């Protein structure tokens, strides 16, 4: 479980296909503090298990299914990725509950600076608009954000300068894909209501 408060933007060192899985090596700093084998780390919002680490890097095994269903397929050496350690029970919750299970890919439609802030509009997969509400929560590449606008399957958020400085969004452009995780409460409510008998 995560909160969507990104701790740092790491850098992909390598992402190569191995005999049994893809091998992802990421250079990191702050998120390595207290690291242990088997820890869960959100990488662009996707929960991955630490298989190895050293003084400056994390290593992960990535399934082909995960690579196919996330924006990992676009990762290359030097790509910035958002990193967050899993939630500790003695920690603070500053964002919202994020599972690290990506629901789908969104496409950036518009990303521009407006005054001191930035405006980001993303189109989600067909039918995904039903999971998004005005002033609700959305995780974009693992970043907990508040929805400012919803129109069909498109949503918009405002970003403060700190979010731009700490995450990988500073280099994003229109047309690029982002990982989306919708608020789990909406998904549970939908499932429960679909099973109600008249």
C-alpha cells in the first residue's frame, strides 16, 4: 500500500529482457534508506518487489504482463521514474490509499504552465471516466493528485511547483503515456452495486 506521495525521481540504468523476466535497474537515493530484499517500491505507481539492491541502485524483476500493461514499455536508460516506498503503519498518510496496481494507461492531452502552476489533462482508457469524480483522487504515474475537471474519459489536475520539482512530470509532453490508478473505493462500489438484485 502506498499514498501517492512520491519521494524522489530515480533514473533507469538498464531495462533488459532476461531468461525468466525483464530486469530493471534504477539509480536511487532517498528511497534506498532502510531498503530490504522483498520490499515493495512503487515505480511510476506500479508496485514492484526489490530483488537486489546496493548503495545506489534498486533491482527488480518485471513480468512481461506488467511491461505490456504499463508505460514501462517506453523505459530506456536515463528515463526518470517516480519512486515511493510502501506505507508504514507508523507513518503519515499525505495523499490517498494507492495499491500500486495499475488500472490502465492514459495519454497526456495537454500539459502547460499557467502562472506558477501547471495544468495537466489526461485521457484515460475508454469507459474509465466512470471512476473519476470532481475533487476526487487519482494516481498518475504514482502521484496522488486531486481531480480538477472531468469530461468523459478525460480528467485534468493542477500541479504545484513542488510536484514538478520532485517527480518525473517536469519532462513530460503531450502524447506520452502515463500509468493510471483510479480510487479503489469507486471500483468496489461499482462491483457491489452490479451484484445487487432488483
